[in-house]
């Protein structure tokens, strides 16, 4: 007889690990116990040596799908002869973040059950188990048990209660366990009907728009192959040209509409089940209106039993876009759905399980091997990011676009789900409630509050209204860089390339094309794009032609610049040209900007991209799409100058105008422009490194969602002997900025 103590760390709590250990030990006839501790799971097993060896092997190999085993440490104990195997209830509670897991996509076992006509959960759209189902989105408070979730309203039937209590059952302690007898039910247009899913499938086939209540909120759905249905939805939703995500029946269907790489396939089928943006397959039959002027498509697989059952009956590809108006938070209550989505949708499919925490779909862009997180929400939140910090607890309130916030405490950062653009009282209210919910759920009371330097951001004003906390203002582009450092555990100084739309510079100008010499607590601005006027602030963002005019005037002077603009920017009226050029000349409401995002906008406008940006980043995304059409082998970058800390954009604009005047194809110019940005960025980094800078280069900011640019940068920097780093799970856009803010604030107050 041998007795062994086995200590397991990693993600082993709240994922069905103890019942798994129990089942494995009893199957092998071992005695002993398993218990949760703050440091992980501690197992004692006693029995014959060969059985213990098998136990150790299968502990790793057969672990539950959501478990991620970190370390396993063993030591021998004296055998005690105690009979049987027990799960010991924990005295000391583990970390709260270990116990409120993210929502998990439907598992294979549950999928089998709902398709099995002999099973008591056959066709039941709320089936779940220890390995799958709603979590974060149904939690109202701590500790995480059924009474603290929106499942408290449903009393378990005897069968479900038996499964819940039985350690051998795969639903042991699955808090949201439910069945057709006792669990939530569907409602179609406010009535319970037995065949709601079949009816909705038929409506969708008929080209109708249906609002569907999902896991973290409502979706608006329609047949993705019906141009009319897609057009109707787009018009009613008032969404401009922003691409719609689609949900397809299975991987096979995904491959019909998109180029699905191995990385993409793995993500599509993962427990997180995000929307994966991939290169679109031309002529796949999807309506043009799904992603106007783009060459990509965002696809997800059914991730709840309701979606699974629906997609088995409905058209094989459905638009599944967040149920909201423009950039408002996703609709999650039935009342709001009636009010706000009623006018958009022909029908509403709801259910009586409340959503406690609204949570949008997560979005990841995949191009070949390149994985670019775009939005981190359902499936990922509130999983914490391990961060090496010692300082006081911090709340970072994020920025304006794509807001998220972040709670930081010893050893970990907890990022919120995507909140949205923080520009109305309604979103700010939602933001404030979400902050309180997180503070309560994860038992963090922040001493320090980090915010952006922009005095006009609602997040900044909200932070400044707090009492009894220490405020730390963090520069926008520094926050982007440190966010990458924090996620990857980079402790040494880096070269930080921070390219985005705009962010507040400490000199009061609009930054956005910055190369910083940075560490976790500070930075120096080493290089930046030549500053040009940003005429009319936001107006220049909506009308990218104005940004082109600004660059033309900066390059050619007022008269010649205007003359070129008349020829090259037919979408700008004469009156607009006159007004904006005078505005630039007099410097009225024209903050200087070094924005890389706006530089992309300007070039996009010159190449004939959309005259109106109907969503953030649209012109730049169209420019990337144009470059995709280029089919040559080698490209030489346009000439540029990097001198005295300034990357001069004028030679590039001059060369592009010459190309346009010589009738060079737009695809070639677009591709050459991307090559040029990659080349001068690499040059700037190399210069900095040659002057004694570090070899590590961090690539951050919303512009890094451009797969073409990012891929080329990674190549060039590696060829130059530098070490480029990018985010893994946290978005490089403003949705990931709060992590960097939190760490900068922690560094500057904690040590
Ligand atoms: Zn399951
Ligand atoms: Zn039941
Ligand atoms: Fe930014």
C-alpha cells in the first residue's frame, strides 16, 4: 500500500475537477480525499502502486475539458488505512476569480443528448452540464452557486437534483442544471408554443428578421443568403456599413464561406466559441450586404443548445448581430427587447431565464497563423490575466471607444466585457453598474483609479468624481504598449510601436503614430508621424476626404494641394474644400495630429474608399481589402524620411499622388502603402535599437488589427534581429487599453 499527496495548480477550480478526481479514484479502487485550497487542489490517494501510477497518468490525460493543469507536485505519506474516497468541502474559499467562470459553449455530450430522441433532454434548448453552459452571464453575486444566479427562479425537479448531488454524474454541482420539466422555457412573441424553434426556422427561411435571446443578450437574426432580408435588417438597425457576424451550421459550412485555417477551426470549435473573422470565399452565396466593401467575413458556430437546434432546422448561415441600436450596449432584458428591437424584428424569440450580466460575442481575427483579438467578451470574461504586480488594488476605467475596464490586484488582472463607446449617459450608467458588479464579485476595493489623460472622456470624468481614491492619469499610447507587456509578462524595457486613431498627448495634440521607448512605469516619445491638422476633429473621422485634403496641403502647399484635391477627391464638394482648407489655414478647431489611423484614412480616401466612415476604422479596413487584390510578388516601399524623431509622410503622399496620376492600379498602391508603413516602422525601431535601445518590440494600438500590416511588421522586425511581440487574447485596440492603464498605475504607486 502507498499513500501519495498530489498538489495540482492551474485552472482546476469551478471546472468539475474534484468530481472528476472522485470518479477516477473510485474507478481505480483508491482511498483518500480531494479538497480545494487557495493554492489549488490537494489530493490524497492510497492504494496499490500500479493503480496510483495510472491515477497520476489519467489525472492529466482525462482532465475535464475546461481544466488547465499548471503544476503537479507529489510527496509520499504514511498509509492510514482509511476506507473510501471523499470530497472534502473547502474551509478556506479559493480566489473568487477561480469560481466565477466564463460562459462555455455547448459540449459534445450535451449536444448528443439534445439530439437523442430517447433522452429526457431531447430537443431541450437549455441543456447544460459541468463542462458547458451559462456562467458569468447568469451570476448576480457570490459565492457562485445556484441561489446567486438567475437560475434561482427555477426549482430543480427530482431527476435534476439527483444528478446535481451525485459525484459520479456529469452534472454534479452544475449550478444551472435544468431539464424540460423544471427549467427555463422559450416564448415566441410572448407566447409559449410547443414548436417555437421550428416556427422560427420557418420565419427565417421566409426572409423574416427575428430577435433571439441568447446567452449574454439578444441577437438580430436573418437568412445570410437573402440579400433582401440582410438589406431590411441593415436599414432598420441603422448600422451603416459595419459588417454583420454570421452563425453557420457547422465547420463544413464555415469552409464554404471562408478560408478556415487550422488556427481558425480550433477557435471556432473552442469552449470560448468567438466570432472568427477570416478571408471570405468569393461567390459563396452570402449576401453582399453582410460585409460591404470587405474581403473578410466574421463567422461563429452555434454555441448554445438553442442555437444548435435552430441551425439544424433554419438556413445554414444566419446573420447573428448584436441586438442593439448603433453602438448602444447589447439589449438583454425582455422589456427592452420589446421596446428597442420590436421595431426592427418581425418576431421575438425569448425565454424566461434572465440575463444578469449582458455580454457580447467575442471577436477574433485569424489570417493563416496570425491571431488578432478584436473584442474580448463572452467565453473569455471574467477569466483573469496573470500579471506580475505587487501594488495596491487598482481600477482602470479605460478610454472612450470600445470601452472596457480592468480590476488589478496582486497577481492578476480582471478585464470587463466589452461595454461599448462611452458617449451617452445610458452607456455611462451601464459602465458604472458593471464596475460595482465586478468589485463585488471579485472582492476588490480599489485604492488607485487609473484613467486616460483626455479630460473630455466620460470615463475620465467618472474617475475624477470618485472620492477616497488615488487618481493616476495614464497616457493613451503608453497604456496600449504596457497592455501587451502585461499580458505577455514582459518586465524589461521595450520599443513600443503604438498606432491607432487618436489619443490625448501630454502636449495637448492628438497622438496616434508613436514609437515609444517604454517600460511599465514610463516612456519617452522616440518617433512620431509628421503632425498634420485634424480639421474639425470628429468631422475629419467621418469624412476621410478631409484628412486626405489635410495631407495634400501639408505635402504640396495650399494652392497645389487644393488643385490635387479637386481632381483626386470627387466626393468633396467645392464648398467643403473651400471651408476645410480655410479652416486648416487659420488653424481653427484643427489640432495637430500624428495619427496613423488618420493617415490610413487619408490614403484610403485618395484611393476611392467610402466617402463616409459609418463605423470606426472603415476607410482603413477598405484600404487593407484593396491591397488584398494585389497579385504581384515583390514590392518596393515608397520613399520616406525618418529624421530627428519624425517620420515624414510627405514623400509618401507625393509618390502616391504621382502613381494615381500615372494610372497605377489602386491595389498596387494600397499594397505598396502597407509595405511602406511596415518598412519605416521597422527602420525607426532599428534606429532606436542601434542607439542602445532594447531588442524587444511591442506592436500595439487599433491599427494592429490590420493583418497585412501586422504580418509584414513581424517579418521585417524578425529579419532585423529584433523580437516583436503582440497580444494573445487581449485586443490591441482601445478595448484592451484598461489593462495597460492598470499596470502603469500600479507601477507608479506601488513601489
Ligand atoms: Zn455539456
Ligand atoms: Zn429537471
Ligand atoms: Fe487607442
